[in-house]
């Protein structure tokens, strides 16, 4: 089995929940979902709670891993999944994934069970992909076979240029969280299952600090190709805020299914979209008189939130491990976005002197 170590603190009980219907979902993927725990006042997965309740689980972890991945975000989960499930390069039972938080996903942070909308999956971090970025698009659609919906109203495109953006959904059309592909990849590894190879899936700021330490493993043990890719890492920052509405007024009262807010003249530039968060339509009431909502709609999410991490992992897989193109990924896209960029990064580093339809009734709108 996958040795996924989620380091966290405290010792509560696991909260059981009903599992929505999703095709091709791993039996273990649900253990990695972050859920709001009101008794703890924090987001944490069942897997992390199990370790809090029973610290001996950590002592029982294997002492050796053929492949150790540090960081369970898009890049780390993909790296482990490609090496074990997609290519069978490493036995899944000999893969160890280490994560410092009580959840997986990194800056992809899908929240479930958060009041006042416990039935909505809220993406506090990255949340969409664009169809022209075939990695992750073909990973989600062809390799993992997960359901999605368009981000733009009636799939009109224009979210980030031409083409459509997409969000992960469940069978009923509700937003299911952009971390679900990550959780599924880790779950598939766990379903099939001691370090000679280590993949550090760390934030850009952490990589920058490690690159400045002369005896860092990144400097001493990495090939020149991998160091060239690491040198190309750029770092940016932003803050994301969601506002919850019982009445999605822009749709119910103004008839607008999407809209933008922009004011870049402020000291802190401000931008937002009415349609960035999940919306649900009231379609009736249950026997107890409580509202019944449907999430089915003709729009959802798209973008490059995952493509950077995935391309970085694919470049390392090519340069350090020698893996070839994924069988499910388009050859032309791979050549233009992975192989050619890999060579360009190395050339630049060497040139510089070395490698140093119903109206929605409730919604969460993001700012």
C-alpha cells in the first residue's frame, strides 16, 4: 500500500460522511479529502485523523522506499502516480509520499463541509483547467476519466483566452473540488499496495531557499537538466476570498450568469468573478420541508492552475528518470510544452555560465 504520511497534531475521532456518486473513483481516495471538522476548528482528512488517533501507525511505516515523494500537491501526486500506476516503473507498495499538512493538494485546497454551505465543495486555491492545456486536460479526461463541466456560461469560452475552462464535478453536476484528481491518483496507489529516489514537490519559495544552500541535495545530487528546470521556477502571490449568498442576486434578479469585478487602481488591486464559485438551484423540498438543490448546469470552471506543476514533474520524469511521453497525452503538445521547454531551460542555464439553466438560488462568489 502507499505509505502516505500526513504530519499533523491533536487526537479526535473520524467524521463519517455519505459519499456522492462518482465514476471511476478509487476506494481509498476518499480518505485524503479535506473536510471541515467543527469539533477541531480545522480542515483535515480522514487519513491524517487516523494517524492522530493512533500514533503507532507512523512507527509501522516502512523504513525504506524505492520512491519517496515529499509533498502531495499536483506535482508530487502526479510524479508518484506516473512512476507506479501509469508506467509500473516502481511497485506501488514501495512508494512513500510525505505531506506536512493534514490534507493533500498543496495550493489546490478543496474544502468540504464548511458552513453555511456544508454540501458545497469550495476551492480556496486553484480550481480549474483550460482545455488547450492537454496536461492536465487529458490526465483528467482520458487517464483518470473524471467528470467535468465548463466554467464559462454555456461553454462560451474566453476564461483565459480561447477555448473553455473546466471544473471537476460529481455525477449530479455539483462542484466536487479541484483536489479530487490528486486524491484519486493517491488513492489508486494506495489501492495497489521502502528510498533510492526522492522527488521534492515543494513550493517555489522553498525551492529557492534550498537552491541557495551549497550542500543542498538539489545542488549536490540533481542532474544539470533538473537543476536547469529548478532555476526556471518563478514565484508569485495572491489572496482569494469567497462570499456566500443565499440568493445569487446577479442571476436571480439581474439575469446574469457570469460577470467580472475589476479595480486595479486600489493600493491592493481587486478583481473578482460572480461565477467563480459553485451555484445550486432549488428544485423542490424534501419530506421534512428542507430545500432540495440541483447542481446541474451548463457551466463550471477552466485554467492553468495545475499545468505548471504537472509540466515540471513531467520534465523531471524525462530528464532524471528517462520516462517517455504518457500514452494518453498528445504527442505534439508534449513536444512543444515538455520536451522543447526542457531543452530551452538547459540551454539558457548553460549560456548564463552554468546551472545556478434553472436560476441558481445559492452561491459562493470568489474575490
